[in-house]
């Protein structure tokens, strides 16, 4: 298993009861996660004081309840910079667990000996 442990701008702060509390840069988000099935006390202040929460709809999909969250902001992973923001279906446009793949790509790009452009279609 490869770990995505080089993050400074992303952190899973807590999870349970079907949701996760995450820090994306300076913003706290609450998003549904059907795999977080355990019952937790939710003592972290971010459960109450977050920048946005994604609320699922009983008819499918859902919407973001955005307090002070901008439409887009920047997060960094090592020397990479990403634009993230609230998107449909609870996403931010970036999957932090993919960082191990970015490390692989960075290594290949650095050893290519020429300029490389990359289009990441699966963030």
C-alpha cells in the first residue's frame, strides 16, 4: 500500500455517522461518506463551525450549504498546486488519496529530460 502522507493543505479531521470532516487549506468541509459507518462523538469544533456542508437530497444528488466558502481556492501538495472548489455530487475536484500517483508522475516527469505537460482527467 502506498500512503499519501505528504499533505500540508489537506487533512481528514474526523469521520463517522456517514460523513467526514476535512480541512482543505484553511477551509473546513463536511461531506457525506457512506463508508464512515461508525458512531463517533463528533467533538471537533469543525462539525459545528465549518465553511460548507454537502447535504444529500432524498431524491438524489444534493447541494452545498456554503457559508463563507469561496467558489475556488488553491491547495498545495509538495510542489504541486491545485484549484479546488465545491462541485456537484459532493466533490471538490480533487481526490487527496491520489497523491501517491502524483508522486509517481512527478518522478517520471523529472527524469524525462524535457518539458512535460500533464492533463489530469481523474484528479
